[in-house]
């Protein structure tokens, strides 16, 4: 312990023991306990008491004083347990029966303070810390504490009740720890006394007709099997498993949540993985539990590495039953192979789906969420029923939007139509699961159905903003997962149709996806044939004009992501982001023919109009997706949304138009697609956003776009790179948002790397130091940096009040300094550099006088200043937390003493 803390501790202990003094808040007491825990873990608790006898005095005063606050009593109990965790210190404290007084009837346990939950919690936590050695077991037995702990399991405070159960599990593990090697037998006489007491209480509780007592016992066992994997747990399970199995025979099964937690905890235990009776009990539970409780158990089993194959099959069937029931209830979607039987085979699932709206929605959302979690896991069941799951997700979404037709004579289908109509929760869950399924392939006809239902949700006026966001995300996942031809940036026919479409193929799409013909809701109701489904770009175009800002924001995010991904794919494959659509050979072939199984190559040979998008220089007219995008109003609308009243939308618009412009897809009013109108510079618009927008989000987005443009060599940037960098850094240096200034330093780093001829050279996690650049390149980079005032910006940022900005500036200057080898001088450097003026300006800036500019800079002087600065030491200082002084133990003690008036004015740290 520091000498300063040793001097402050006696006064603090005296203040805590005085009922007349105001008490520090719970946060300070918790921090004080954390500090004592750190001290005791690093050394001897007995030595701490000998060096600081005021701690013992505090504990003694707690026994004598009347009217102490509950928080001080709880703190003292926890402190005593923390100190007594080491056996020698335990013996020292017990010499005067101090621990017996604190935790026995003479202490808070027998007084009026026991009515406070804080005191009861402190009592339990103190015993939990104390119970670390055999002497503690004898102490607990002599104290009769187990009966109190057992009673506290039913405490009105959930925190106290939970802590009591955990303490019982800990004492059970401690009492049997020494028996681990001896492999204690199943007979009661072979168990230690404390273990017999706890296990006997658990057995009584498991046989109790009261569900709360059953829950308490199951929670204790769950904690025990979850934290201890020794051999004695096998004996414990053999002894108690018949009682657990008896719970499954009751109707209804009591404490189902806790029972599922216990079974999964036991199944995860390495000591019990080979126990056949365990898996038999789990299989029984899967068949007996209600679907809402069997689902979590099934998911937990399927995530295990060593689950028996037969049990995995049963668990997966249980997990799939709700979706199988939904498929069976739809007329146009009979349950395909791979899912279990429908409601006739499992009436419990149908009963749950039909019992109430909340039960149905809860079960479907749970099932979809479980399958979404299971889908990416390597231990998921094989074969994975991708096609049935795609059909189930699409069917659920159709029930929700009213386009599904119930199976004839099916009560389940009719009820599902009424329950799921417009249900946002199920729609969001189904769309999330549908997006996750894009990681795997599927039959073409099902992929067509997926695209069709996504398009329906994107264009439906009934879709809520949250559902639309999920629909955009799922659409993006499916578009990004569509196959492309090797070596080119081709987009497959379904994707092309989905994005652009044409009247004939759209009609074919609706027929192939089950949205046309007798299965359509409109015809079933006697309505006329609906118009062809619109393609995606016009739908996106309408969403960008939505009066709801969340919808506009989601549309812009989708646009930026899809353009960025496909452009990145083209760059990675060595192509250009100019796509050419091959002309049709003979006659168009609708999408329905393609989805009926015709191979792509065969379709092309037969004269299909669909052929891959080849990577080629864009001809005049801009065909393909590029032409479709530019022919639409999407780029223009995205640019108009730079003036949106909502800052989130403006930020997304900045990102979207930045992506479009970087890929040559930016709206150009004077271009051939839209003749007439003045030519606008997007660069100037984004510079205006950076300089004048009142909110931080659009300005941050503008800085990120500028950095990416500089990195990619954007056309407008390449015209005059230094002028571009100077204007951006000038705006960033004046910004009040620290993230904008930090992003400005990132842009400066990219500029320096390009000037040094090593763009993106140094990985931040690289072990080796970067190699020095040639002196000529270093001089050129320094001169360019001086011209754009990059160095002045970086030096100012070095003394920024926001630590992340200063850290980034320090890293930037270290990078620049390391490019010049030590001892090297720059070419054309005459005489010794004049560094005095630069250092004087830096000293003024460090003192807070940053109003004056740095003045003209010379490369040699800059390099000399960088070499003279202790940048490594500054980086180390910046790596410390900003409140490392205020978080010190000395500062904590001073603050607590200040609250009781033991320090003069300004004696405490303010934070």
C-alpha cells in the first residue's frame, strides 16, 4: 500500500464507523472494495491488517456502534470476508471471535438492520469470499449459516435469492473438493456433513409440490455443474437424476426454464458427456416439454460437439416443427422433404400456434432466431435442409403480408392468416433468417421466390420502417451472394431481373414464384390480375422519397453497400466498373424457363437474351446495370438528400453519393442520359457539407468519403490533389467534432503514404518497423506537406484536448519521422536548420496559446524538430486513460474523506 494511502486510511475508517458522519455512496464503497481486493490478491491480507490496524478497529466498531447505515454494514461484512479468504488472516480474525460476531446472531443477522436487502446481500457476499479453505467450512457449520442461506433462497430480493443459491453451490463444491481424488461413493455416510446438508435440501426441494422450491434446487444444481467438472459431479448426477426425471412426468412440468438450464449445464460437462442416462433424460425432456421450452433445449444440444447423433436428429426435428406446421398450413407450399410432419404429427405445436397471438408470435420468433443462430455454426446438422427452410421463411413472410392462401380444410392456416397479418415481430425475425440463409445456395425456383417476396416487402406501403430496414438488409445479402462467372463481374439472370426486369420476364417471374395463377390471393378473391411487379430500382427510387426519414436512411444505406460491394468485386477481379450487357441472340426467354431447371449455358445456346455482364470499357449509352442505375432517378435523388432535414439521412446520402461518384455512377445533369442543366461539382457540395453542416454525422461521413476518394484516386481529386488536401484539412482543423479531426489525420496519412510511394504500406499490427524511404522522396513529401499545411495541422492536433486525436497525430508524426533514416540529411539542405521558431511555437501551443500560426516551414527544420521530440514517450502518456490520476486509490480516499469534511477546500479530485 502506498504511504499516502496508509496516512489517509485511518481517518476514513473512523468516518465510516461514525453513525453521525454522512456516508459515501455505493459507488465509492464498491471502488474501495475493489482496491482492497487488488491489494490482498497481490500480497498477504494478514500483513495488510498488521500494517493498517484501523481496518480491524473498523470491524470492531461495526459490532458496537448503533445506527450505522445499511451500506456501511454491508461494506464491512464484505471487507471481512475478503480479508478472511486467506486462512492465516482468517485465524487471526477469529482469535477474538470477530468473524463470529460479524456473521452470527450478535451481528447484523440478529438485528433490525437485517431487514435491509443490502445487508443481507453483503452478508452472503462476505461468506462467499470467506469460503475458500477448509477452516471456513468448520466456521460455517459452527455458525449454523447453511440454514440461513437455504432460507435466503426464497428472499423477496431477487439479488439476494440468486446470491444465496450461488453460495450454496460454492459451499457444495468446496466441501467435496478434497474428496475428488477419493471418488466419494453414493451413500450418504460417505459425504461430508455440509455436502449432506445441501444435497438433502436439494432432494427435498425437487420433491416439493411448490414450484419456487423446485426452481431454487435446479438453479443450485445448474451453478454446480456449470462451474465444477470434477469426478464427484458424476456421483451427484447419478444420485439426483431420478428426481429430475420425475419432474418430467408431472403435468405441467414445473420450473421448465430452470430445468432446461440444468439439462444443458449437465450436457456441457466433460465429466458427464459419456453418461447414457443423461442423454435419455434429455431425450425425454425434448418429448415432454412444451414447444416454447423445448426449442431452447434443442438449440443448446445442437451446439454441442459431442451430442449423440440420434439425439441431434431429435433436437433438430423439434426445432423445425413450428416451421413444418406453417408449411403444412399453406396451400401453395406443402412441406418438402427435410422437415418433420405437420400439425397432425405434433398437436402440441399446432395448439401453441393457435392458442393465442402472443404464443404464436413468440414461438415463431424464437424458432427463427434459433435457426439463424444455428445456420453459420460448423456443428449444425448435416445435411442442412436449405430448400425447405427457404420455403418456410418465404411462407411465413407471405402469411404476414396476406399473400398466403391457407390449405383447404386447415384450421391452422386460417388462424395463422388472422394472427400473423401485419405482425412486425415475425416479419423482422423471418427477414433476418432469410438473410442468413443467403450464405448457402438454393434451387433456382426458391431463389426466385425469395427475390419476389423481398420485392413485395420493399414495395408494400404497409411495411413499417423497421421491417423495411430488415428487408433491405436481406435483399443486400441475397444480391451479394448471387453467383458470378469466374474472372468477370457478371451478375446472374435472377439478379439482373430483380434489379431491372422487363414486362415479359416480370410476368414470368410472378408465375414461377407462385404469385400468379390460381394460387394468387387476388384471383382467389375474384380480383383481376395485378400489374407486373416493379423492379428494384424504381422501388428504391420511391423509398428515397418517403416522408419517413428512417426509410430514406435505410434506402441510402442499401444503395451505398450494394454499389460498394459490386465495385469492389470488379476491382478484386481485375476488371473495371463499367459493365456491358450482351445483346440478345434470338428471342427472349422468360425467367420462369430459367428457374425450371435449364442450365445457364444451355439457355444461352438456345438463344436466351440473358447473357453475362462482361467487364469491358463502357460504351456510349451505358448498358447493363450501370445504364439502369444512371437511367433511373436514384443517383439524382441521393444527391438531393444531401439537403435532407434529418442529419442521419444527410450522412447516409454523403456516403451513398461518395460511393456512386467513386464508381462513375454519380448523377451528371449535363451528361448524355439527362441533357441540359448545369454541371455540378459533387466535390464542392461535399466540401460545403464538411464546412457548414450543423450536425457531426454528415461531416464525419464527408471526411470518410474524401479519404476514400484520395485512396482510390478519384478523378476530381486527381485533378489537383494538393489543393484538395489543403481545403479538406483546413476545414477539418477547425471542426469542433473530434472524430472529424481524427479522420482528417487519417486523410493526411494517406496523402503522406502516396507522396512517399508506399500507399497503404504499413499494417498497424506489423511487428517489423517500416523501412526508411529514399531521402529525395522524404524531402518531396515534406515540401508537399508544408504546402498543404498538413504539418501545422498535425502539430496542432498533437496538443488536442481529445486524446484520440492527439494519439493519431502522434502516430502520424512518428510515421513521418521513421521514413528518414537516422543521420540522413535531406538533399539541397543548406546549413543547419532553424528549429528555434518551430519549437517556440510548439511550446506556446502546448501552453494553450494556439491562436498564432506556425509560420513558414522548411523540410530540414521539420525533420530536426521531429527527431528532437520524445514522440514515443508522448505516445505512452497518451495511451494511459484520461482519468488515471483520478482513478488512483489515493484520489478515491481523498474524495471519500472530502464528503465527511476531513479535508480542506479543494482536497478532492473533481471528475
